[in-house]
């Protein structure tokens, strides 16, 4: 199976990021492509990351909590 044929999955980790696996296309709010260099990326959910939209682990120190 080629990368383009891989299913995309998004997993919400409790109190952490969204993990995106597969050949997802990420775009900014302006529709500009966001370069992805890995097959799995972690997207920030807490809003505090210094490398948005990617997670940098800041949620741990900030005590970010999710409902699920």
C-alpha cells in the first residue's frame, strides 16, 4: 500500500494532542499547505504550543485536561 492509499486516522489522547496517522493533508486557516515531514504528527489541542499547529508538550506543564 502506498502512502497515498493509507487510511488516515485521528486519535484524541486524553489530556493531550490529536495524533494524526496516514497521508493527511494539513492546511492553515488561509488554505496554505502545512509541511508534514512524518507519517504521524501530534496536533496541539491546548492552544499553548510554541510550534502550532503541532504539539510541543506544553499541555503537561499547563495541566491541560480533556473531558474524554
